[in-house]
C-alpha cells in the first residue's frame, strides 16, 4: 500500500510542497529516514547551501589547499565545490598507492571473500533503490545536476538499479 501511495510523482509533489497533508506527512517521515546517509538535500541545494566534495586518500576524506566550483545548471551560481588538488599535494596519494600490492587489493584469487562482500553490497544497494523514498531522492539529485524530466531521471535510476 505504501509503495503505491509513494509513487514517484506523489513523492515529488510532497517534496515540493504541492501534495496533500497526508502525503506530505508520509514523505516527511521518508525523508527523515534518508538523513542518516543523505548528505545533500536536492530541494535546498543551492549557492547558499552548496555541496562540498572531498578527496579519499588512505581511507580518509581530505580537502585540498584550493578548490573549484561547478555552476548550478538552473541559474549559473556555484553550488558544488570540489578539491583542486595541486602537484605539491600528491605525496599522500602516491604513498597510499605504493601500499597496494601489484596484484591489487581485490584480486579474486587472493581475496575471494572480497568478491562475495561486494556482491552483497551491490544487492543491498539495489534493494534500497527499490524503496520509493530512496528512488525519489536519487531521481531528484539527477534532476538537480542535469535537468531532466521526472520520467527520464527515474528511468536512469532503474537502469542503474538493474546494473547493481
């Protein structure tokens, strides 16, 4: 029942404040469940509330001395900043790369348990993407970064989910 109530268009309307109070209440609780891992709110993502990307090096998130921005496709304002890592900042990346064996960390002959683990992770990702609130969240992100219709964004999500 909840799955049919929270179809893409209804959840999208609720997220944009154009749905009935009952649907808005259901959508609000769905959005609260996303906050444990969702770091960007696509409905309030703008120059005043930008997203910030980071580098992942040696298992830790890190910035850089300089950054660049990506313009909002809707108004041209900067709404994403990302590290502009300079040559003099790459030593930690090189050191991290040098710790990896030549055969790789995920070699199926040396670490078959990694393949089983990543298979389980992919299955869990696909399972989560089937949830209407999660699908609506990612479809909204797709729309926010590359303006597409709701149907196009949901179609892209379905293709990605099937890949997983």
